[in-house]
C-alpha cells in the first residue's frame, strides 16, 4: 500500500489515471502484436495499483487519455492545446482538483519526454499544487513531504528518469534523420520510399501507370486546362461514378487539387525532410524540400504542354484573376468573354446583362452601371459572340507566332534567373543567420513573397508559350466550335454544352491578350501573336478581303437577335463605314 513516513492508514483520496500512447495503433488490444499492447498494459497496471490501495477512488468523469500524442513534442502539456494532461494541469491551477488527489501514470515518460528543465518544472508544478504523482511501473511516488528523506530522494531519481526519456526520444529522432539522409544520398541507385502516388502501381517489382487511374488523371488535368474549377471536377467525377482511390469514398476539390498540383505527374520526385519548430509550446514537424527535384523518378502520366496549360489556369484562379475564382461555377457559361472584355475608357470589366426573353443580352461597362464611367454603349452579346467565333475559326497565329514566342521565351528566361537569384539570396541568409533567427525572418518573408510572385509569372509565361505552340493554327479552335455547333443541333444535355463552352472560353483566354470595348461600339481584340482585330455590332473586319463580315449564319447557328431599330442603326453605321472609309483604320492598341 502507498504509505510514506507512517504506518497509519492513508486518508481516502481521488485518483486520476493518465494514459498516453504516442501512436494510435498502440491502442489496439491485439495481444499478438507487442507494439499494440500499450493501452492494455497501462490499464492493467493502473487497476493493479488501485487494488493494492483501496483508499483511492478512481475518477471516471475526467477522461485523461492522450492517444496518438507525442510527449517529445510536448503536444500533451502545451498550454491552450488539446492535450489532456494540459487540461488536468489547468484544472489543478484553477482549484478544481482537490489537494491530496493522485495522478497515476505508468512511468514519468508518459507525462513528458521534453528536456529536463521543462519536464522537471511540469512535475514540480503538480506536486507543489498538492497532487501526488505515482509512477506505477517503478513504484516511485512524488509528493510534498519535506521531512521524508525517501520522498526527497525520489526527485533526484526523477531527474535521471526524465533525462533518460528525453535522450531516448532524441536519439530515435536523430537515428531516423540519419537513416533518411543516407537514403537520400543513394536515391540514384535505390528508391527512397515504397510509397508512390495513387495513380501508379507496382507490377513485378516495376512501377507502372495504373491504366484506369492514369486515364482519370489525364481527364482531370484536361478539364482544369479547359477552365473547370476543382470542385466542379470533383462533382463531375462523382456524378459519373468514377472510383476515388485513397482513403476517401468520394471526390472533393481538395483531393483533386492534390493531384493537379503534384509534379509527380511529370515523373518528378521532390525529396523532403522533417523540420521541427516550436509553435504555441508544441514541437511541430513540417515537411520541407531537400535539394532539387529528381526527374524521371516515376513514370510520366501527362505531357509538359498539358501541365503548363493547366497551371496557367490554376494560377489564375489562385490569384483571383479567373472568373468566379472564389466561388462555385454555375451550370451555364453565358459569357465567353468573362475576365477578357474590358471597357476602353475606365479599364473595368464589361459585364453580361440579360433582362429576360424579351430583351437583348448585352455587355455593359460595370463602372457605368455605378455611374462612374461615360461608356454607355451596350454591346449586343449574341451577335458579337457569333461574329467572334466565326473569326476565331479562321484565325491563324502561325504567321506572327515566332516573334511573340521569342518575346515570351526571353521573359521566361529573365523570370527564371530572377527566381534563382532570390533562391540564392534566401539560402545565403539561412547559412548566415539560420531560418528562425530574428535577423533572417523579415528578409526571408520578403524573398518568399517575391518568389511566389515570380513562380506565378513563370507558370503564366510557360502556359502562353505552350498555347502559342499548340494553338498557332486553327485546328483545335475549329474542332471546339464545330463540337458546340453539333451539340446545339442535337439539343444535347446541358452538361455537354457547358463543357464545350467552357473549352471555348478557355481557348479565348489563352488566345486573347486584351479585348477593348469602346464607347462608339467598336471592339478591338489583341491576340497573343501580337496582332489585333476589329469588331462592331456583330461584324468582324476581314483584312485579307477588306470587308466587314456579318455574324448571320455563323457556325454557332445563333440567329440575329437585334430589334428592327437596332438593325436599322447597324445598317446606317455599315453604310457610313463603307462610304467614308473603305478600309478600317485600327487604333494604336492603347485604351482611351
């Protein structure tokens, strides 16, 4: 029985049992696996101690179990955290735990494996508050008993016990780090880890692309490149009963993003290591990259071109430059020119406005609606869309693409050099002051922000270069618009029409640099090959034939939507245009 310095029966007291397991798998009661015996063992020791000390009554209201919580990282004792021992300490400090109560633990390393000063302070704070701490396995009791030599000697033993526990955890951590360092050194001859992305599998010892999952990955990246948001992609996959691999039972935007942002799709592998930093009293492990990515480590799933196009769209959404970047996409794509059509007076977006079946949908300056812009012209939407799509089918970028490619490639080289310089500066600061030093934090934060901006510009330039190379001719544009025409003729389901219009909208964003809308109704579109083209009231100017081409009968099959008065105004404008200026005089390319 628990007696210190006296043969008298101890006074009745409440006992609190603290159970801690560093891994959740140790809570399994399967006795065939020793490492899963932690919970049963601690409970058995506690019950045995209570049987030998009948003056103790076990408290069953205050649950003190930290399962899957590390004592080395101090997650169980950090103030303000979720650790049950921290909550017990708080209850003691607030006087909600009576003095003379017992705290039963298997061993002191269940309380903490922190460094000795922190661990000893934790133990003494409980004892000085009147709590009796019992380490059951070694039969040591820690209490306030200044006149008892045995009790005082116990605290000397506690220092050695806590030191051993900390050193054991530290040694394990260092050994694990050394093991991974050695693995990283031999990565050229041996795979670093057996874990592989979910779209791969091992066949006869060789990593290969899983046929079904690989096709799903390609589909996801193609939809992202077409302008689909990740949440919509997830809903599309769920609606079509596409199996989700991993732990999830269905697709979510987050699971889609883990795929779309993973350069393992290109066969790359980026080694990482764990760095522990204290945050709110807890050592938090964070994965940080180590060295350069290793090419051709995994089998490639997608092409560089598809990756670049998808990243161009993804970065635009992340930086808020894509339409509805922060919210859910609707079920229809009414405006193909969203985030492209811009007022030439105030440089604000032109909004799509439709007041119902008896009205004509128009593009209207968003600032003019608020009374802060003088551009009052209402651009007839459907006729303008039909004219632009008819022109887009015929547009050939190959003539001017070489010069534009050179400009983008030079800008890309500049940005890559800028990123590498920022990287070198950051590494120099870390070598000099360390990542966490007070002299390093501010400049490293600035460098990190600058690198984020630089990397976004690199992704955007790569996407534009890829779009120029792949979309220089008009084959893809013609195929996309032909598909939309066919879907309309067949009155296809809304989802198919939505996908086709999403693809065309993304082609427009990839092809257009600007789309200026002037207060006289003129529209000028500047394309990524450096050219610019004129439109007005559903007509487009064909420079080769030097005529205004009407949208009536355009490939999209949309009939002319103008009223009689509107059509009369257009006829008057067109007659005047041919009478006064047989050929159009394009503007300088600058907004008003």
